C-alpha cells in the first residue's frame, strides 16, 4: 500500500478519534514571542543597521552592549531577518529609502558605506550608466588561429546603457588596434546620432594602458576628450558587460560560422561579423537593464533625449 502497517494503524486511530481533519499535517514550528527581544531593543537594532550599515552582527551586538543593551549576535541577525536587513545591500537600500523619504543628512560612515556599495557593484559588473555615451566598455577577445591568417583578435566596444556593440578583427592586439576600433566604428556612430562618448572602461592590458605622452590609445582618448576608467586589479567581472557579450558572440556567431564555412581571409570573417553585429544591434531583442525587450539600437535612440537633457553644451547651443 506504500506505507508500513504501523503507520496505517496510527492513521486509522487518528481518523477514528478526530476525523479526517486530524490527518492534516500541522507544523510544529510556532514562534515563541516570549523569547523575542523587546520592541525598544529591536528598534535600536534597526536604527543602528541604518545608521551603520557596514557593521556586522557581532559588532552591532558589541556596540549595543556598550550602551547597556544585552543581546547576542544571533539575536541581532534574527531582528535583521524579520526586517529584511540581513545583507549589506539590503541595509544600504533601507538607508537610501530613508534618505529619499525624510531628506536626511548623511553621516561620514553612511557616505563611506554608500561608496563601498558603488565600488562593489562595479566590481560585480553592475555599472552606473545614465544615457548613451555615458560609459563605453572596451575589451580584447581572442577568436583563435586560422591557417594562412594567424592569430585573430577582436576589439569589442559595448555602450553600457543601450548595449549597442561594435567589433573589428585584427591579427594582433596593440594600442593602435584598440584606438582604431574607436576611430573607425564607434565615434562615427555616435557622431551620426549627434552625441558624444564621454568615458571608456577597459582592463589594464598593455593595449589600453601606458604613458599618456607615448601610448597611442591614451593619446587618442586625450585628443577626443574621452575619460578613461580602468577595472579593479584581478577583477575581470568589473568589465562584465563586455565579457557577457563575448560569450554571446562566441555561442551565436563564431561557433556557428566556423562550422558552416571555411574562412581563408580576415576580410571574409569581418564581412560576416559585420552582418551579425548589425542584426544584434537592430533586430535582436535584449533583456538588459535598460533595454527591457527592446533592441539595443531602439534603446540607444530612445536615450538620446536623456543625453540632450544632461548635456550642458548641447542645451546652450
């Protein structure tokens, strides 16, 4: 029958005594409110979580002990769990909501915590971006080696707001190739839309970093008034937008194209790559934070008005 004889007789006895309702499983876990901390202590823990969001539960317990309130670190965490404050991000979110609703003046500790969250977000690939051209992400992708062509590297650029991408293939990775992508593909696109590129995020590779007065890429950025931001050391996820695009282009283009066609020249690969990039920007829907199901180019065009509102020089003209 699927269960033991002992279980059968136990169920039958329950049914005879209490009917079918007695067979319904009832949870034994009921909160014992007598063991909870007082409302005053809970309010003090919540207040400290917002005032000092970077503090751990152990330190909060120690700080409250100095004030005469006795509670364990586990007790602090229980209060955090009941109020959705158990992680640093949740406590920062609560702080931001309180500042927005009450217009509070931040303390130095709160400012430091907010800056730490911003740095952590960037390290995990969460980039602050407000409009097209606000920040571009650039990286080098090793495509592979083809007989008769040699090593092939792809210079990649992705606008972090709209996810519009540009890519060009080279047989080496040098400062000149990194600058050439911007000069040949990226800046002409932005100029055709009537906006400018303000900042570029790259890793610390030699094709992007060097002496400002000698390095070709650095000189190109200076001439075009583009700020340069570098990723955190040993944190490739900081440039996660480009890394995710590389995975997409590998799966949807290279792994398919190299099985369908035998390439003999770099120009032949570039021609098919340009066709795929055009479809990616203009036809393929994107689930990014700003795209929300639109194509990257639609997101780019819709964001131009935001750029115009924020650009002082454009408004003055």
